[in-house]
């Protein structure tokens, strides 16, 4: 297939499924060809490179596999497949943690001055007076006018991307702050740079409403860190987040799910006079979301796995993935 624009996504999905079929039919040469085609799209490069390495390892081409795993570790050391590559290199190719490839040094760049004097004065005034959203608009407009973007002028863009991340964080737009931080410093994050400063992680992995999360984590038997990560992924802690599907608030609860939680466990949670608008209250949303995770999902999934008579370690390995999938896609799925 040869297509352009948005249709390319279907070509990539077709290539991915073809490689998967080839792999399970032990047609390794064909699978590698499909993956090489997938690598032409940067969004699929990491995935394709990992599976090319894995297939080469399976068919006894250890040298090629090792080279690909090392390349993945250099380019994407902190991603899912980068971490898998590191584990395989340690377990199968004798790479010790002490001999891990040297990480790049993190060098943040601060914004000096906006070159247009009037706009620079307006930007500084808005920022210094805590009008961060307006300051962000001013900086975004400046970058747009001068056609400064991440793709074509990455080094010149970097200080502005970091500045925008901080400004959006200050005004409570945590998801946008994290997005700018990731896009601006992607290579540092993926390669696992050394000496990344605390302010960076504070924006990239925020934790808000800690007392409420900790309280319900203890009540319903969840790891606090699991819930911090879960909420970051759902909404980036933005209380008024609304998904394209209509999920609301910090834990992205669908209105109908909210009604069901209130019906089943409203008394337990102390919720009175429930309405959909309550889902925008972070404390209520977190309480309902964690209760839903435990009562409607975790307990039911655990019961389902027990009926399957699976080994204990297998139950433990798949329970949390099933829990996350059930929360995202619905329990019946």
C-alpha cells in the first residue's frame, strides 16, 4: 500500500500485524522485512528495533541482536523497550550494570531575553505579576511569529520549551507543562541523562492531593506510588480535565460510572447529594476512583483469576495490567 497523510497510520498497523503473523509462523525473514518498513516511521522505530533484535536472537544471530539491543539502549534507555533491552543485555550478553553505556549529561538552558523589546517587557510584566497564562500566550505568539519550533530549530527552541513548561506548571496546566517538557528534553529523558535537576522531575512527575491519595490508598490497599502514576497518566492531576470520551476530573471517571459508584458505595465514601459536577472536585473524584478500582475491578478480577486456578506468580503478574485495562476500557472488556 502507498498512501499519504493520515492514512499512513493504517499502513503501519497493517505492517505491524503482518510482522506479528510472520513471527508466529516462524517466517522470520518476512517479519524482519515488515519491521524494517515500520522503522521508516520514527514513531514506530523503537518498537520495530526491539522486535528485530528479539527475532535475530531467536534465530541464533546473536551478534546482530546484541548490536540492535545496544542501539536501543543508547537511543531509548528510559523507555519500556529500552529497559527490556538493558535486561536482555545483562541476562544474555554479559552486560553488567557497572558497564552500562555512559549517559548524557543534562544541560538545561534558561531563556535570556525575547529579542523584541516591547514583547519582552510585556512577557516579563505578566510573568512577574503571576499572570502566567497570559505570559504563556505572549511567549507562544512570539515563537509562532518567528517560526521557532522544535522540529526545525531544536537547539534555539530548547530554552523556550523549558520556560513554557515552567509557566504552564505555575498556572495549573500540568498536562501541557509535562508535554512541553517531554517534547523539549525528549532525548535526555529517553536516554536517561545524568544530573537531571529536581525542578524537572517536579514538573514531569507531579504529585498533588497527596493526603487524599494516601488516605484512600491505605483504606483500599493500593501502593501510593501506583496511584500517583495512575493519576498522572489519567489526567496529569488536572481537576477539570475532560477526555474525548467524556471522562471527567482527576481520575477520568465517566458520568455513568460515577452514578454507579455513588449508588453502590456512596455511604461508605460519605457522598451526599451526588451530581456529575462533583466529579470535578478532586477529593471526591479521587475517593470514587480508588474505590472503583478496588471494589468494581480489583476484587472482581482477583475472583476471576482464582477461578482459573493459575499459579500464584502468574496471577500476581497479570492482575495489575488487567486492573489498568479494565479501568481504561471497561470491566466487561
